[in-house]
C-alpha cells in the first residue's frame, strides 16, 4: 500500500466502458434507460477489484454508519485489514474516517463520556487514517448526528486528485455527491451492508460491494495484542 501525493496524472485509468467484462463484476453505468435497479446484485468477490485499473484511490468512511454495520454483523472491525482490503493494491491518496464525538456533560453513570473513543481516534490517526470529527451531544435526539455534509464536500473537492473514490456508507443523502463525482469522470465504489444501503445510492455508484461478503477478511482477530486504549487528559 503506497500513499501518494496530490497530483493527478492524466489518463491514470481506463474509463468503465473501456474495461473488459469480468465474471461476477457489477458495472453500474449512469444514464442507461430501461434498466431495472432491483435486478442489480452486489459484488460477491472483492478480489475482482484487484483486476481493475483504479488509478489513485481516496477512501471516505462514514464511521457512524460503519459502527452500526459492525453491530449488525456481530463483529469487531480490524481497521488495518479494512484499509488494505479497500485499497486492494491500488495507490492510496487519502483515507478519511468521519465520526461524531459526544461532548455531553459527564454523569454519575458516565463520568467520562469519550475517553475510550479518543484513544481509538488517536490510534486511527497513527495508522493511516485522516480523522474528521464533529462535536455533538448524543443526548439531543432532535438533531441528526452525522457528517454527510463533510463527506460530500471532501469527495467533490478532492475529485480532481483521485481516479476512484471508495465510499463506506449506505446513506441515501450522499447519492447527490456520488452522482456529482461520477459526472466528473471519476469512478465511485460504494461499500456497505446491503440491508442498510439505500437503492438510490447504489443506482448512482459505479460499483457496490456488500460488507457481509468480506467480513471474514476485515474482522479483528481475538489474539491480537493491540487495543484502542482510553487517553487521559487528551485534547485531540
């Protein structure tokens, strides 16, 4: 896995219409009339992605969505394995991880609300991720706690510098941003749990990969020694 600089070479990858057909590969092209989205099936083998000339890759992970996906799958994610799996041997430009940070006042049952999370985010920053956070009060249920705006802005702003964007989210609110990126000529791959992914997001993406099909490759091994320890007096 190689991290490269912000300089996008010309013709770094083949456009989808120029790529050979691969068995089991799902290619979703925008603007095809008469195509029934319900007939589309997710990619079942992520190894097929390695056969594609993806150029420079930028990864955008919706941490809140991925957390709920991991709960749904009953697993703990190994984020080093995830990064390697998503990159799949391509040149990595940036890997962004977006999440909310609870700043609710401490209570008797929760004297420190986010120390463990801060330890996890510190570990992520030291292991290849660019962490983007938003401070929220999770006790306030009147607001929607996500970073969809930040994800959308970064995807569109960085589009001139990458050839393939990998979006780890199933939120339909990101469909407009995905469509905007694909209209510039960049490819977008959506990675999420099928049951938690909006059809409108799949429709505008070039590829969709079901996380359930690769969970055995990205789950954390119980025998590994590292952990995400809580940080005391941290101002990350």
